C-alpha cells in the first residue's frame, strides 16, 4: 500500500498534469504518469480530493466525456476573454437548431433535419458543425441513397462540459426558451 507521503506526491502530480494540459485527461492517461500501477479507485479518490480543494478557488476540476480537466469558473470568463480577444465564433440560429436536432435526435440524416426544421438545410450549417468537431458522420442509413447519419462527438460533450448526452438539459426547457445557448 502507498504511504501518505506518496499519496500526497501522487495528488500533486495529478494536479500539475491537469493544470498544464490543454485536453481532458482520462484515467488511463493519468495512470501513464506513474511508473508503478496506481489503482483507478485511488486516482478517483485523489481527483475527488482535488475537486474539493479547488471548490472555493478560481478554477474547478470537471469531468467531461474525454476525462478530467480544470476550467476557469464562469464568473471569470469575461476577464479571460480580454487576454485573447480573438473573435468568438458566432453561430446562426439555423446552425444552433441543427446542432440541437443532432444532439437530441441522433443519429439523424440531412433529410431528418430538414423534415424537423421544415426548411431546406444549408450545407454550410453541417460544415460549420463538422469543422468545430461537434458533429460527425457515424455511418449511412440503410435506405436507398444511403444518406449519411450524423451524431455528436466527444469534442461536443467536452465543449459543453457534459459527460454524456444524458446530461443535456430537458428539451422542454428549450421549447419554452428558458435556457440560453452561450458557447
């Protein structure tokens, strides 16, 4: 069994790895940090401790689809945007409607999207979402013409701070315009 000093060192290594990486780290990724075998349960326990320790700080440890990552708390985002005043991608209502349809009804075809929206789909909407890596083709529907089937990606889940699609807000909230889309 690992002694207390080693546990503290392991937690520090986890913390520095998570603070210095740009991408979420899975438990498998985190195990690679150590030459000896660290049990997944131990890693989860230490990650929970880190989450608690950072509870009242400017950043928080979150679990997303691809793993764990630190992110700045929402209340600081306007300040951080001033450091990198890059143009924030603005998406049209049509693009966001397509994303919502794919997220809630996946897998869907272009025809499914057009039927739900009631209008022809601009190919740029799909292209924008694919370039952002929020949706991707996961196969073809077994019907004449074999149209592409679209679904959301792990990148989508990560960007929206979701672990799985089950964490999406209830669709009724969107229909009643209660939830703003701030991405």
